[in-house]
C-alpha cells in the first residue's frame, strides 16, 4: 500500500517508475539491468538490509574490492 502511494506521487510528478522489488536479490538484478537514475531504497528488504544493497551498488559502481571496508559502520 505504501509502495502504491509512493508510485502515485512520483508518477503524478512526471517521473517513470521502472521497477519495484521486495527483496535484495531481485532489487540488485533490476538495478544492474535497468541502470535507473534514481533509487528509492527501503532499509527493510525481506530478510536482508537495504544497506547491504546500497553497499553492493557502491562497490559495483566504483568497482571497489569486496574486502574493502564498508563506507558506513553502525554505531
């Protein structure tokens, strides 16, 4: 329901929503396939954290090695 509301607001403002996903694996696949200009990210993606997805995207975009320290450390 919240997702529908966000979609409605974005589309009424002239934006095109190209994908939605409820889990990290699907979201990462869609990001790689579609290369969107903007990403709205929920921090709760099923069993995984949206921060995990963000970290994966940053590493892919900047081609950081997997053993690099994360950009964000929880307090």
